[in-house]
C-alpha cells in the first residue's frame, strides 16, 4: 500500500503575504477581551461594584464585563482612545487623545477619581487596564496644568526613552497614576484586570499602574529627565525637585489584586501554533525586546540570513517571532511620517539587501502594533517582500534617505505595503514575524 503525503504549495509572494497576515491576526485574536476576560473575573460581589478603566481596550473590556455579569449591578466609567468606544449599557465611556493627552484625558482622570470616592470595605472596584492609559487618562498633580503634562509627554515621545522610563516620569506628575487611583478607592477592594503592552508585563508600567504600588521615586524621574536632556516646564521641574507626596510603595495597597488576562507571550504562543498549521517551524526570540527600531532591523536581518544560509537556529521554511516595543529617536532634524514598526521593517529590508536571502531561500516579514496603530498614523505596520527595495526605487524613493528621515510610512504607503486593520480594541504591543522559505 502506497502512502501519500500532502505537499504544501510553493512559497510565493501571494502565499507568504497571506500567511504573515494570518499570523498577525492570530496575535490580535488571542488578546481579544471578549474571548478572555470572563475567565479571570472574581466571585460576584455582594456590595457595590464600581468599574473604572483606562486604555485602548477599556471600552470593549467594559462591554465584555457587562456581558459576563448581566445580573450584577454595575456602575462606573472607562476612558479609551477616540474611535475605540463600543456600545455599553451600564458603564460610561469617555474618549480622549493618544499619544498626547487632551482636555478629555484630564476630564476622564477626574471622573475615575470621583467614581471611587466614598467606598466601603464591602465594595468592589474592578479596574480594566490596558495600554495607552498613560496619555488617555491624564490628571495633573497639584500645581500642574494639562499643558505641563502635554509638553513633557511630547518631549518623552521624541527622546528615545523606553516605555518604562516614560511612565516613571508620568507617574510623578500625575494625580491618578502610580497607585494613586487605588489609594483613593480605599478601603474598598480593588481587582485589576489588565492587558499588558509593556516589556516584562510589569503591572506598575502598564498604563502607568494606577491601581498598583510604584517602586520608582521622584529621584528616578529626575534622573530620566536628565539622561535624555529634557527641559520640563518650570512647574513640572519644581514638582520633580521638591514634592514629597510619593506614590504608594510596595506593601502600601493591601486590598489591591492584579490579574493579567492577555500578554505578548500569550499572543506569540498563539501565533506559533498558527505558523505550525501553515507549514512553518516557529521560533520565539522574545516577548519583550526593546531598543532602537532601526538597529533592531539590522540584528534581525543577521538572524534571518543565518536561517536562510545555514539552517540555523532552525531549518526553513520557518518563521522568527518576537514581541516588545522598540523606539525611534527623532533627534533635532526634520522627521517624516512613520512608526517604530515601519522603521524596523525598512531597516530590515535594507540590511537584507535586494536578494533577501541565499540561493533559493527568500525572506518576507510583517511587523505591527496589535492595537492597529503604529505611532500616530492610520496603519498597524507593514510588510516587506524580497523586492521591497526595488519597488521603492521604482517609485522614486531612496530607501536609505527615507530611513534617515524617519519617513518609513511614506515609503510603504507608496508601494502599497502598509497593513491597515483599524482599531483592534486590544493591545499586547508589537508583533514581528520574519518568514524564511
């Protein structure tokens, strides 16, 4: 009896693009609050249940909670990004600005603080926290204005500081971040359900940790400002130098419990499973990779070349997977349009060179932010193919000049390779997949 084996189709551009998009979609689906939130809920409360939330997923998390607890009286407010609201029946939704806060960000912060005042030990606060909350919910600390926070936020975004460093500074200029929301809710019990978008899944960093203790200090914030040469407003500088109202430290919030419902690694594991089903051998290189986007592109190109040339650390057809958040340091010159994922991809394509592989091996890649927005534009990220550089030059673009000018969005838009998903209503940070076949 002859056994037949199912032969996979050849790896061409059409197949590679379709598989890469399926991998990205798998990452997003694994972090969908409508699928994962209910399993992490506590026992239903007997006292009041107040819902507060902030982040790009806050509204859909609120809707998922309402569906899971139709018989529990719920009241509260969540703050999400413009365009990320979904219909809710009992929980108020406020939309505000990201990545730079606006007046609604301040209004949302004040509203959350109002919601948790006057609660007793028998009451429950459910905090629905996800990435983006640092900008979306910006209550200035005493002596500061929204303009003070906007200025330093812009400076931090352009500085190349990591998300952990940025949030350290934000917490010490805030009336709500760094555990201050949980402190205001005492003596009520606070349970946080969170979707992580930060390297290491540190609860104190996700949305600047409004409901968890903060190990950082004013001195840490001052050191970060100095490290990146940032000049804050006079009021912000004075607060960082003289304020004594520190954020709650570890051990100071005994009634606060924290639960992760979705993380970058959870999504990467789902992507790996999807890759196997597509005939690829996956390798997860890390879920918390940081550093300059352009430099990361060079490093990943070296790993991909090793797979193509030597079959190490795995044999093609294969896919290299990673998560985390790189940074783009703008400097003092003019900058075009682009985000960290498109900058990473353009650097990767340049480092790989025109043939993008060796012998019969070719390389494709996708990188995108799982929230659907890479930076401030309308794309989640982009795709590169073996002929990305050739098509860019045919469109009259110099890839190296574009990279230097931080204008990667423009290049990928010109050649039709941006990935546009619209708001995904979740956020487990960036997902990168490099396919070698």
